[in-house]
């Protein structure tokens, strides 16, 4: 079986190198490329890949919002199954890693991974596995081993939906990205954010984010 891949990255030289590395193998083929999230969504609809390799920091629509929109189409009867997403990016911080996972990514590698590691990760993600680089995986295990109390226990004044919005807001997601992930409109998200700010007695999104991240 050949795994069909779309590469999403705004650097043409990196895309070229990645395409070359993947297509050296007989079971991986690149069926499309995109320079940003919006272009990626159109390319994915046209090519129906098995795996999308997604950068996070791109001009226009970034990777997190694109992943959220891909995740949002899953389960709709009038759409094809969403492809699995493998993030390949420069960002190695915990916030980026967990934001990608919350958005719906199935794997996370940092640029600099070897060609063999990338190819193996693509195959594993296509087969339904979750894949993370060694350093990333260790940090995720450490995080979940000492995971703080649930959002509902920390913020009992918030509704369940408001807690879901707050969790994504704390990861830096935009209102459209939050809405796409939760199947609600950006206007509804805005109303939830206003309610969250009032209930937490903070004046802006940044203060809400800091409040959420407090132990």
C-alpha cells in the first residue's frame, strides 16, 4: 500500500528536501504541497491524502487552525474522512506540542529529525499510531504523570462548554480555530470568552491564559 502525503510548509527548499526524502522509498508518495493552512485545506480536498505533514508557523492561516479545521470535518456524512496529521516544525516548546495535540494532530516531530525517522513516523501515523520524537514523548509522559487537577475542579463557576473554550484559549488558539474544533461559530466563541473573562474576573485573553496555567 502506498501512503499518500501532502506537505504543508512555507519554505520551498524544505518542501523540496522533504519530498525527495519521502519519495526515495517505494511506499510513500507526495501528492501535493501547500505554503499555508488555507492552501493546504484546498489541496487536501483535491488530493485526499492519507497523511498531512504540517508546519505550525506559517503566514496567513497557521498549522494549528488548519489542523482544527481538518479535525472538525471528521464524522460528517457529506465529507471524506479527514487525513491524519503529523506535525513537523521548529517549535519544541510544551505549549506548541500540547496545542497541536489538542487541535487533533496524531504525531509531532521537530525539524532536524532524520529522513528515516520522518519516513517511519509517516508510516506509523498512516497505520493509526500516535508518534512523537523521543524528547517530545518523554516530556509528554512527564506532564501526564504530574498532571494538574481537571479544569472543572479548578474553575467550577464555568460551564462545561466554557471550560472547553478556556482550555483552547489557553493554548493560544484563535476564535475561528476554537469554533471549528468545537463545532460552534466564532461569534458563539466570542460570547463564551466574554463570559469566561467576567467569571474569572480578568480583563483580557492573556490574563485568562495566565490564570489557567497557574498551578
